[in-house]
């Protein structure tokens, strides 16, 4: 009797598994497990077109914001993320025409938004605004632009293919570049010197040797008042000694009013000049 009971249970278990197999789809390994795979390019605009359309809003010193009311998308590759701790809860994406940061209240975003990852972003219901004339996409915060929740964000992006870091070659920085059109881009400034580098001074030290303002430290480059190296006090390389001599620096060239702020992604973004 006990043997028959076990045989019956085994038969029921096999039957249940068979039914479940008919009712569930096989995993689709072609679909990323992040974001909204249902998004489509229905009204795509370039990032340059987006910036041009909202130029007056971005440059307004009162820092107003505007909500996207219609379905419109932008597409670009990730050129800056939080991999080195120097960029906080933000990704920078760019296409051939321009670049813009997207603010998301989420840590570790580099885990699914690595450098070189192409992404489609649906803007409807999101907001555009600026902080110190650096345009960005996000949600309202204290009557200005701030970070959107990760729950909202996951419904507004779609990953396209696999990350390709070779697809985001940096532009060479030039003093004559138009800031309205190019802030947020990945660029390299070549053959320059960090004014305060002496072999011991760190980028953003925690020893009190330099004032930390706004969570970071700005280091002078060749005495140039138009461009600085900006390092967060929480960057993984904040306490590394600054490289001396002539260097090439790659990073996201963000904007603070009329000053370029270079945001290195990792310590490898600075090298002896070629």
C-alpha cells in the first residue's frame, strides 16, 4: 500500500511539471533583464535637437523645469557612470550631436549601464532642467531638477545590444568649443599640468589639507580659469596622489556656469602625455 502511495505521488508530480511546462515560456536570453524592453523608437530626436529646443530653459538663471508631455525618445551611449565613485547617481549619454546627464536615485548603476552601453530613453512624463546651466533629465526637486526614482527609471529605458567601450572615443578638448552644444561630452584635454600636483597632494584628500566644497575638490589645470579637474571626496581615487608633469586627462566635461568641470570616471582616465 505504501509503495502504491509513492508511485501515485510521483505520477502526480510529473503531471504537474508537464502542465507547468506548457503554461510558461522559455527564458529569452536575447532580452536584457533590465529596463523596459517594450519601448520603441516612435518619435526619436537627437540629443543636439533636444538641447537646442530647450536652450533658453537650460540657460535661465532661475533654473525652471519642463515636463515632456508627448512620446519622444533620445538614444545614445553611456560615457559616464558611477564606476569610480566620482559621478553620483547619474549617467551621461551622448550621440554624435550632443550629450546630457540623466539623474537617477540609484547606486551601482554601472552594473547594468556600463561604459559604451547604447540605450533608448523614453522622455514622456520625465522633466528637463538645469543646474548651473548643465542641462539634465530627471524629476522635480525643490522646484528645480533632481533625481527620478529607480522605479520610474526602469520603465523609461531600453538597453540596445551589448556595451561597446570602443564606440565612445573621446573628443579632443579645445578652448573654442561651444559649451551649450558640448557640455556633458566625453573629451580629452592633452598635454596639460595639474598646477597643485607635487607628488604628494591628492585629488580630493580626506586629511583636511584642502577645503572640500559641494562634496568635492576642484583642481587647477595650467592656471586655466575656464577648465578644472573636479573630484568627489567619495571617488575611489580621491586620496591618490595627483599625477605630476605633463598629462592627458579624459573624462566627462560637465558644466558649472561658464567653467568646464572634468569628471574622471576612474583613475585610469589620467595618463602621462603622449
